C-alpha cells in the first residue's frame, strides 16, 4: 500500500514539473566552448520566473552597493 501511494505521489509530482527545466527553474544549453554550459532561467514555468526575479534582485543590490561606494 505504501509503495502504491509513493508511486502515485511521484506521478503527480512529475506531471507538475516543467518539461524544459524539470522543476529546477534553470535550463542548460550546449556551448561551443569546452567544459562550459550556458545556463539560463527557464522561460516556460513559474519557477524559472522566480529564478529570473532573484537574479535581477541580486544584480540591483550589487549595483546599488557599487553606486554607494563610488560616492
């Protein structure tokens, strides 16, 4: 019974995952440079939008700190 419940929960979880990023919010693309991956936020799901917003927040804070240090 427990195994059946786990398999049903896993199936429900996999249906909710994004096809492109599989729920991570980050997509890796092939790069022409050896040993480098081009990683970007997923544009197909909400998790990817959250990753993109977090990156934008980090960049804005760094720019504000740099601007404050220049004064």
